[in-house]
């Protein structure tokens, strides 16, 4: 399975692509950051993000897209830009019929480090270790995007398998939800 992780941001939008299957370490396919100038009009910045994200989707052809869920911060302006950038990534994926998952920062940290309160340095160190990288991805937004992709690969596939098993069980004749009566 190939996953594109997106750490949304209007100035720096982290992008990371990994390949992986259950039970094996994930492999790095690509990591970088899309940048837009803070001095540009917000509409032009969002349009630029859309074109760049769409180019990543075309080039790397992921099976799923994982986007960081925006959480409340004190700076409303930062939250708005992050939410807008995340929405652009979601729309780009939806246009291609790709499943999109939203993961909170604490979910990502817990999945990658085992600690939902891990700091950026710990997340980056584990991303490097898991992807067998010699140097940390820079800037940190690229490492965060890779962490999102890893989180989705590990958590998303488990949720998908559980949902598929539940659907299969409920469609079998003679089986009812809630167990035997």
C-alpha cells in the first residue's frame, strides 16, 4: 500500500510518501515541502497548493491520503491557513477517488513513537529509524508528513480490516448483530 501523508500549512505544506504492508517496515518513496510566499494573496496560495498536491498525486499514485486533523490553537489565523491547506489536499484526493483519513497530532505521535506527547525531535528520530534514513527530512514538516503516512499505514489498515470483517459478518445468513439469542 502506498500512502501520501500531508502536514497541511499555507506557508509550508509537508508531503511524504511511503510504501508498506502489514508486518514489514515501511519504505520511503518521497518527502518534501510545498512552499507558498506569505506575501501572496491567499487565493493564489491555495491554487498553487492545489496544483502541487495534484502533481504529487499524479506522480506517486498513492492508494490513500492521510491529512493531519486541524486542532485548535491560540492563533486563529494559523488555524485558518492550516485548515484551508488541509481542505485543498482532501479535495485533490477526493477528485481522484482516493480514500482520505484525518489523524490528530497525538494519534500520529502515539503511532510512531508510542507516546502521544512526544516532541518533534522524537517523532523525527523514529521516522528516520523506521524508514532507515541516514539524515532527517528537512524541514520538520516533511518528517511530520512521513509520520502521518506511517500512522495511517499502521492504523488505517487495521481499521479497514475490522470494518471489512464486520461487514462480512453482518451479511452472512443466520448471523445477527449483537451475538446469539
